[in-house]
C-alpha cells in the first residue's frame, strides 16, 4: 500500500509542492480504510516524499527519497572514525618509515598481499585484512602508546569500515579498492621516506566519501611509479 501511495505521489508531483489528496479520498481510490492509508503514508513521509497537513490534505514534496536519519548517523560516525584514524595512523606511518626493520617491511608486504587476496571475499573479510595491514604499519612505528591506541580502536574502526563500504559501494567496481595507495605506503615505509608515507595515508583518509578520486590524483604527484 505504501508503494501505491508513493506511485500516486510521483505521478502528481510537480516543480512546486503539489497536493496529493486527503486521506478519505485516498482510501476510496485505493479501496482501503483510512487507518490503512494513514499507516501507508508513514513510509513515504519518513523518506521525505510526502507531507500530511492538518485540514489541507497530503502534499507531495519530493520525488526522490531523502537520506534517512540512521543513514546520516552512519555517515557521520564513519567520518568521526576517519578523523581518529588520521590522528593515530598518519603519525604512526611517519614513525614507521623512520624506525622500520627488515622484519617490519616483510610483515607489511605480507599483510598487503593478504589484503589483495581478501579482495575476492566479502566486505567483512576485506575489512579484516585491511585492518591487519594497517596494524602492521602501526607496529612498524615501534611506539607502544600508538600501538595500544590502535588496538583499542580496532572494533570501532572495523564497524566504520564495513559501514563505509555499505554506504558507498566502493568495492562494486573495484573489489581491491585503494590498492595503489596501500602499495605506495609500503614503498614509502620500506624506502625510509616518512613524509611520503604520511602524505600517502593522509590522501587516502582525508575524505572517506567524496575524496577517493581526488586522493588517487594526489598520489600521482607524491608517489613515484614502482621500478
């Protein structure tokens, strides 16, 4: 019934707010009771498509659903998570490039390969492999406080990353999304280049929703092609 109401509203929507009709007329048109119509209106009203006005009827205010409040909260939460990541991981990457050992370089390369292999799996498996990679970079910083902060942050980070993939569909066209940035980070750490390591990670984390293309473009200016 909500779908029928939505269909009627879409057919009558104009540039300006357009009257749909009153609940009584809708009930007759759809062959149901007023209580059913009132219940059916909740879904399109919640999506921002229609707006009931006391004594005036039901008005169409949009033909495309607005982003609901839970989705907005999820997006905000992901943004918060990325801001914390920036504070912890960028500094860790800078220190990792200065303090890494041969064993650390091997560990980051193995973790990168694991992330690539996980790209064939579902989002959760891919996120877990990505976290393992970043954990290897943080470990290479040899900073116990940063390592502890990252470890404590992992559960929230994992949820944020899973939500990000669900909200953006980043892996639909690119299952191993941001692989070039991760490879560049490994090279910067292995080369002992702290500023490039920090710049690569900053470009990757700066904007989790709209900045992916810009981050890729930024990488071209700060990361050399592998030999």
